[in-house]
C-alpha cells in the first residue's frame, strides 16, 4: 500500500510539472501577440482547461484530507533520544526497581543466588543522550549493593562508590549480603571434626578473613541512609565482619533519615551465641556484641526508625529501636525474649500496624493486661512448637486488643480459646490457619459474620478436615460468609464436606492447592488421583462461581499475594 501510494505520487508530480509547463507556454505565446489568439479552438480549450483545473484542485484537496486522516490515526512513536529530559527521567523512575538488587530469592524469600545487577547501569549504555540524562538523575543511583566474601564484590565495591557520587545528597538504600562462602563452610566443618586446634588462628570465633572489608564506600563522615538491609547466610557463627559493617554505617548515618532496619539471617537458629548489638559506652547484656558507636548517636538513629524486621543482630529489647514503630517482624534466631519484654515493646509502639512474631518466649508473667493497638491491620503469630525448658510457643493473641480496622490474622494452632476471644474483639477479615484442632476452634466463626479470605494450611497436620466449619451454631447468623476459601497442602479432602461449606458460607471463590479428592460412588468410596476427574467433580458445585484446583501445592507461591506468602515462609 505504501509503495503504491509513493508510485502514484511520483507519477502525479511528473504530470503536474508537465501540465504547468504547457500552461506557461500557452500564456507566453498569447501574451507575445502571436496570431494564435485568433484561433477559436484555442479559446474553447482554454475555457475547458480552466474548468478542469478547478476540478483537479478539488480532487487534490480530497486526497490531502484523506492523507491527513490516515496520518492522524497512526500513533506517533518518538525516538527515545528525542524525548525531553523531564519525560525521560519520569520514564526511568517508572521502571521497576527489582532489577537493581543483586539478591535473587527463593519461595522462602531467602538468598538463592547472587546475580550482578544490570539496572540502572544499562540505561547509561543506550546512547550518549540517555547516559547524560541517567547520570544526572540522582534517584536512579540510591541502591547500594555489597556482597561480602564473594567474587563479585570487587566490581560491586567500585560500582557502589560511583553510585554514592551520582546519588548526590539523596538518602541511600544500603544492602549488604553474605551468600555464604566455601572457606567459611570448611572452617566450620574442620572445627566440628576437631581437625583444627585452638592454636590455629581460624579456630578463634572472632577470626576474620583479611579481604572482607571492601564495604567502606564513603568519603564523608556523615551520610543520608534511609534503609540498612542485611541478607546473611550464617555458617556456625555470626562473623565479626557483620559488626564491623554495622559500626561503619551506623556511625555515618544521619539521624532522622533511617526508615528501615532489616536483618535476614539464614541458619541463625543453629547458632548458640546470638548476641545483641550494643553501644560500647553503654552495654546492657553480659555477652553483647559491642559497636564502637556512641550510645547517644545509636539511640537517636533508632528512635526514628518506623520499620524493624529482625532475626539476628538485634538492638537490646530495652533500646529505643522498638519505640514508635509501624512495622515489627521478630523471627526465629533472635536472642531470648521474655513475655514482659514483648509487652514493653508493644506498649512502646501504640501506632503499630504490622506485627509478625515467630520465636520462642521466656515465660515470666502470670497475668497480662491487653495492649491496645488501634491501627493494627496485619498480625502474624506463626510461632513454632514448644522448645527447650524455660521456653514456649508465644501465646500472644490474648495480649492484643486491636482497633476496629479490618485485620488480617495468620495463626498457628492448636488454639486454647484465645482465637475465638480475639475474633470477638477484632474485625478479622482475612484468616490464615495451620495446625488447628476442631474442638479448640469452637466459637471462632460465631464471632465473624464475614471473611474476605479463609486460608487453611493442612501441611503436616493431624487434622485435615473442615468439620469445624459445619458444626451446629458455628455460623453467627445464616448470613455468615466466606468470600474466598484456600485449601493448601491437604493430603485429601472430602467432596461432600467442601460442597456443604461452600453452600453454608456462600463461598464465591474456592482455590485448592494439592491433595486428592474423595467422594461417594455407587460402588463405594472413591479416592481420586486423576486431575481431570477432580476438576470435573468440583465443577459440579454450581453455587460457587470460581473453583480452581492445582495438583501441585507449590504453585501457591506463584499465585498468592504477599499476605499468604508471608505466612508460608514459616512452614
């Protein structure tokens, strides 16, 4: 089509040029007094051509209109190097920042691998114009990655120093990772096998490899840091370099800017020595890891942090780090924490919105008054089973009195009545449950007229049925509803029971991940392993608009939202 138009246009230009020359020749001959003026046929032809020219002009105007309409209907795609700086930088800001981090995570959100990040450097390699714009845009360069004891770190170290310059005065996101090293693993095994003697230098618990200190990236003594995040693979010990890292960045951090302190330690539960991090001039515990940072400076930093997520390298529980928080994650691997310390932490953060707790607790209280948390919207209490003497699974639910805002609750049973009591004073709209017992859940659903989501995880559980949802009186009213029901990691599930639950609670979306379906046939009870038959049988529950079955339960990690993903991390 484009070629035909171009060819016709070329022919038209040639014909128009020839026609214009002929008209000019006739004009010159007539104006020159030639006897041609007396020819009657010429006058007739001139009148005809004059009328035809008007028609040609009308036809060409119609053609021009058609061309303009065609052109305006096609979106214009501008070249990237022609965009104004303001638009190009806005586009840069809209690019997801996930690609700027070197840590690749698995389903448990732990380090699965280290990959040198291409973004945002790749923006500076498109063309010279993009390079100038990208380098001059400070917000692109605020994420700093350092990989301790890893072959990529020399490049990351040089990159980080460049990023600090390009970020200018913007607060930085500091991300320190230790993906684990072969020599550190070998050291641990050699100590276990007694192949190292006490005289060997690497046997010393404080031993550090001499080439681990490529993290000192600043030329200034005071730097804006908005996030300090550590992903650490713990192999037999907390390495001394971790404390050196914290000293370096805490000492240079401007007070009032640090908004997140996040520590994820993989393997820390197997380490016996889990010290608090404490200022050298005011240590609290008998065996704390001392940081050469003044206590006044540390407390000023910690006082203004709204988000703390830790399972190691913790400030002491009496620290100001736990004052005024909006998010707090405390996970297995921390130093010991008592019931009274948990209460003090909660009372110090009355505006807490997110609280995740998965650790054992030292019992030291006989009776506890509830703590009012008006803004609480996400409560995750998926603590493990009872451990050594003196420690127990945290029974925190009775201590918390939430406000009226919608709340998502993740809880591991067996409950001792505290779940139903909590439902009576909370507006729970999402409920994730694992390790439940039917007799212990009496009353929970009497207290809730509607759940947006109920997620039941049958993984490694002795009870894998839905009978507690069908006992007489469990629904508060006939209008009790569950909008979305998840069944996860059931070994098998009963069709008749599922159908009854769907009908009783007006379930609108049923999502099943894993498990076999049992149902009654004329010749007996069927335990169905055939995926197609399971889907067909479930589709006969016509009162539920959406029913999805996935034979592989692990697919839930790809499909679920962050709330369920957080719950699945612990199991």
